C-alpha cells in the first residue's frame, strides 16, 4: 500500500485537571485544512507543554498510523478523530514494521527524516483516563514515530508524500521498540541500533546506558556518526 497523509493536526498546550492536579499538555491535536509552514522544530500552529521531552529538532513531527484507529476505538470504547494520539501527521499505509530509522520522505515542500520511535507518555492517560494506555501502546508496538526536518517548507492541505531515500541499514522502528521494551538483553541488536547515525540522541543515550550497565561499552563515534 502506498503511504498517504490522511490528516494534518495541530494544537496548543492547555491546562486540564487530572487526578485532582492541574496538568498542562499539548496532547490535544485537531485536524486542520490549510497550508502550514514546517520549521526545524515544529509545525505552524502547534505547541508542546514540556519541551524537555517533547518537540525540538529530533521530534519536530509526531506521526501515527490511521491503520490502528479501529483497534483503539474498540479498546477505548469510543469514537476517535484524527490527532487522537497527539500526532501531527496521521498516515495510512505506513507502520512501525516497515518504516526505518533514517528514511527520508518528501512532505510537501519539506524533507523529513525518521529519527526515533515515539515514546508513549502519561499525557495519553490524561486524555483518556486510562493509566495503562502508554503501556498498551508499548506492548502492541503501535507507538508511532518522529520526523526531524532536513528542509523546511510549506505543507499544503493535501501534500505530496513519498519516500525519497531508504536508509541502507533497514533498521525498523518496530525493531528499535522491541529492543527497548521487550528484548532488553539483546546486546547485538542494541549495537546494531547504535550504529545508525540517524538515531535521535535521546534514544542513543538510553541504549548506550544499557550497554554500559551490561559492561559492554559502545565503540566511540566521531561527529557525523562515523566510528573511530
């Protein structure tokens, strides 16, 4: 199936009450139907509440598959509109088992690159009053992923979306998720992941820590992701 953008979603952070406490969250995204400018750090009209863990160059765009919506509507027992998982881009025909870290896509005028899996956070629990929802996304593997922006530009209402370059390593988001959450002792897999220069720094640090804890320090790398 050819990947296709089915919705572009934005939303500014807002304050709500969750478990008796005030929480500021940018998890609420709504579809928009006009051209938007994509910068190196975010989409026009969008915003994040906690910039320590959301947004920034490696997480400029959150992407989620429309192919999972039927599953979650049954699981959550409610209808869902696009943007329901806080994603900026809802896409069909593109899942974690097929998209690879480092893949480059044309998105309207922009060029974007897959940088990391999406790490489900408690803000999903806030939105759906389900404390187990982040763990459910991890367990199913239906996490989504992030794009970094290589070239800024306008994303029209119905943008061109096509694969420009497939990363030579072929390291899928699904495999990275599996090593992160399910095969935590897969040191050969972790070394493979760390060999990918396109992996976001936050995930690189997490996997390097796993190797260090196992007494297997990663081979140092020069700038640009080239091993010394």
